[in-house]
């Protein structure tokens, strides 16, 4: 660990990174690394292959699509992070550290068993007053101005206009938890989600999505390195599992195992994520306990989404964000959700339970018909031709039956505009 470095202009060696000591003294944050010795089970250092995957994510150009006449912004994640941090520091908001979270972090650690849609970032900041929340929002919206294409007049574009054009959603929590979320729109589901956190009691749903990669040393590398990254020259990057035990969580990720604790603390109980893991061939780490966990998940889900309208909005939003161009898995997902709700719901009256199950069946029917229509079109059959034997779609016992049409889609069908 580096300490008491005098701001003199000479080159020193830190790990695999050569930097100017005066710049290092000003920019380097070592707070996260200092906790490794006291709680080492939570942390691990990334290998070069993992650092390379992280760099590829940070260096990828992601379009932020504007509504109306606003142009599409072509943004690299590393550039957005640096601009937002600079805007925050200009407005006297101290950023303790910046982390990559969620599916992208899991993908960095184990690409064979992980995929990701959103790019989730966590900025550790102090949100003690309403003014702090406004500063965070202002920093993100002001940063978008820097990425507008050349020739676009910026003087007449207000923060309100930028919010309406580029922000997918905004969330503010100011009670026992204190955090704010700003999600930037991408029409293909790869939204950039910037979360500004002072305190969040529950930071994960399952062990496989509990990883957070601390980005500060990588950002410092981008600012200071005089050579390109290679297998003998790359920054030391630390990852943390907020599940508690990094190696156990990584084992679950490698073996595609489902494990969590206290699902009743999770908004929605983790029910939708749990069924998503099941449809992607994850298995319970402790099969003997899974029925009890399912009951807790269902109970918390129906507490948070108590009426069928809220349930429909939540389900449709989840399907739209997590199954883009993946209709076959979408149908299987809904069937798994139907089974779990049917078998493990103990907190609803009979008619309420039937309403929810009917909602899931209707959504599954819509997905199934769309999938079969595409398949029939490829075999030159009309989905509306119900006169020929075997073409009828039949409803029975809560499920829809139709002649099977193979759905082996060629490469190029999956990307969705």
C-alpha cells in the first residue's frame, strides 16, 4: 500500500503500473484495498484475462438513443464514468469509489456462465440532503451535453429536455436506505444504469449477482499509463462479493448454482430473478431448502405488488428488459413462474391466486402465439389457417396447445431493433 508520497515529479512503479507520483498522490483511492486484511473473504484480485474482459466492456461504444429529434449519443463507459466523476467533484460531491455491478461484473469473472443486458455502475457518494440528490442528477445530465455530436447547439438545451430525451427511468430513495438511480436509454436493452449510493441494506439478490468490481485503479491506468495494456502490464483490480464469501459465490457462478439468504429482504423477493436463473439451467445449491425459499419469495413479491395491475406492469417490464429477442426462453420462463407461484404461494386468497395465475397464462399465450407465427411464416404456413388438420390452437387445463413447429433460428434472427 502506498503512503506518505511527496508530490515530486518523477516516475515510480506501483504494481504493474508506472505513474507520476504527484498525480498518484492526488487521484489514487486506496480505501477499498485497506479492508482486505480485515475481511479478506469478500475480496479477490482479478487475473489478466478478467481485467482484459473488463477493459473490453469499459471501452465498448454503447449508443444512448434519444427520443424525438435528439441524436443518438455514442458513449464509451469509461468516458462516461470519468466525465460524471469530474462533474460531481466540481460540484463538491466527493466520490469514494466507483464500481461495476450486476451481470456485467459476473460476466467479467465467468463469461461462460453469465450474460448481461444493463451496464450497472455504483458511485459511492454522500446523499445527506435533497440538494445532494439534485447535484447528482445535474452532474449526469450535464455530462450528456459533453457527448452531443459536433454541430449540435448546446446553449438552448435544458436539463429537463435532456432528461426527457435520454433518461429511461429515475429513482430516488431517501428513508432507511439512501440512494439514487439514473438509467440512460438504449433501445436494445443495454441501458447504462448509474446508481449513487450512501447506504443500501440489500445490495444483491443471489450469490451469482453479488459481485462488484472496483474501477478506480483501472480509471487511473487510463489516465496515467504510457504503454498499452498487456499480460505483463496491467492494473491491479479488486472485486468484492457483497454476498460475503467471494470464493463461495464464484463457485456458485461457475457451477450455475442458486443461493441466497433472507429473500424476504429483497424487493419483489427475488422471485422473477429466481425463475430467470432456473430457465437458464441454474440449480439450487441446497435443494432441500428451496421450497421454503420459494414461499418467502412469493410472499414478499405479493406484498410489494399486491394487485394484478401492478403484477402485470412488473412482469411486462421484466420480460421486455431481460428477454430481448429470446421468445423461446420467455415462454419457458413464464411456465416456470406459473409453477412456482402455483406451488409456493401461501399468502393469497384463492381468487387472488387464480387472478395471478391467469395473468401469467395470458402472457405466456401471447408469447407462444408470436413464436409460432414466426415459425409458421418460415414454413410458408398462415397462422390464421385453422381449416387444415393439425393447425388448430387448443386451450386446456390452463395451457395452450398447438402443432409443434421447429424453432431453430439461424444466426442473425436474435438481434432485435
